[in-house]
C-alpha cells in the first residue's frame, strides 16, 4: 500500500518535532560555570513543546510557525537560558521552512527581523560584561540563524531549477510530437500531389488517346492501332510512376527493391512528356531562352510536375488548340510559362481544382511563386518562377 504525500510529510514532521524536543531539553540543561541561569528546566521545556508543535504546520503556514518559534525563543532567552544552537533549533527549522517556501524578499525581511529580536533580547538580558559571553550572545545567534536562511534559499532555488528543467522537457516533448505530426501532414500532402499529378496526367492522356482511336477506327484503322499502342505505353508509364510514388509509403528493407524504383522525373524527360501530349492531339512548342543551368533534384521535379499538370489541363480543356512551353534561365532562377489559346473553363481557373492548388504548393515549397489565369489576348497561362536551388519560404520574393 502506497503512503500518500500528506501522510508521509506528517510522519516526517512528527519525527522532527520529537527530535527538536530532545534537542531543546538538552540545551536547557547546559550550564557554564560563573554564569547564572534558571535552576529549573521545565520552563524551557514547556516553551519548547509549543515551539516544536508549531512546526507541524510550518509547511502550510511558514510565517505563523516562525512567529510562534520566535516568541518562544525570545522568552527562553529572556529567562536566562544559555543561547546555544540546541535552544535555537526550533527557530532554525522555522527559518529554513520560511526561506524554502517563500519568496526572497519575504525571507530577507522576516529573517532580519527575527535575528534582530533574538540578538537584542540576548544582549539586554546579559548579566556579565565578559567579552566571551558578549560574542556568544550576539555573534553566535547571528551565524546560527543565518545558516537555515541560506540553506532554505538554496533548497528553493534547487526546486525552482528542477521544475524549470521538467517544464522545458515537457515543452520539448510537446514540440517534438507537434513537429512529428507536421512532418506526417507534409509528407501526406506531398504524396497526394504526386499521386494527383501522375493519375491526372496519364489518365487525361489515355482518355484523349482512346477517344481519338475510337474516332479513327472506322476510317483509319492503322492510325487507330498506332494510338492504341501509344495508349498501352501511356498506361505502362502511369503504372511505373505510381509504383515509384507508392513505394515511399512502405518500409523498404531490401536495397534492391529501393534501387528498382523509377527515379523522380525532371526536365530531361520533357521531350517524352511532349510526345505523349502530341499523341493526344495537343501540339506543344518548346522555347528555351538563356543558357540551361543544372537544377537541384527538388527544383527539377517541381518544374517537371508544373509543366506536366499545365499540359494535362490543356489536354482536358483545350485539346486541338496547341500549347507553348517557354523556359527562361537566369543567374538565380528559371522562369517557366505554359500557354494555350483555349478559353479557360471553370475547372481550370485558379482555385477551381486540386491541380492548380498542387502546382502553387509545389512552387512555394521550394521558395518559388506561381501565377495562373486567363490571358488578356485570350487563352490560359500558367507562369512560375523557381530558384535554381530550393529556398526557405521566408526567403522567397514575389517576382511575378
């Protein structure tokens, strides 16, 4: 059976009180030859009982316990008993509790007043002018009563430090959990973008190829068969990219399985993407300005996915109208724009679907920016500015 804290403290206090009673009783019986003091010990013992019993409530009422101990000690000293640490023991415990459980200002004020009252009582009651007795009744009480004040203050500081360390540890644990949840959410969002880009692009291309093949089958069976072959290649490519994307959801223990996953696509696969779009009836023109510069893997993937999603929208909403992809390289960034002459539909306006939302999130995640909307001269445009290397979001500048 576990003892409650309150009961444990009470048992400890009772043992302490009994020890203090024995200490004061012993102190009252000490006498120095040539120094007069009461012959009976019972007055000091009675006062000791009152003073010690008050310490049972010192944890709850430290000031009240100190007042009772001070009054009893002053009366004991006034009666002529020798001022020793044994006589002062209950008062020293009261001062320790006061310093440990109250603020520094309270400790200083109450401690100074207590020491002054005890020393003044000892000096006024002194019946001899000997230097040794003067020191015993003045300097002695000051030093003895200062010890519990210092010890209590150190105990209070130690407990405050322990509580501070525990609070910081608890805060760090909460922060760690929140950071883990944030990382999980970011990873889920990244996977959702990847799945959307892969599925939306390949399914849009496959749908366009299947529709065109069906239209050509009665009159141009050879072209229809060629489109069906390309449809097979499109679905195979979609499966490969889905396998690579879903692979991050598994705990891969075999390095060979990890190596077998298809690497993340980049601008080096842009010709393949354009060829796929052309089989769906979208003629794509690529214009490159400036000297092409190497991009970091994250920026390279982002650039590819933005172009892929933009051309997917063209395939779904503007098939047969053609599109233009412009890449402009500078010293610190690459500007990408995808335009077509088809009128924007409800699904293709900014905020009208997950595609444009995903493109904008991709651009912002690496410190870039993205703008999408109808052009004044007609058609629709997606324009983005990406750094050559990823930047923190707060380093990003709106450059469009």
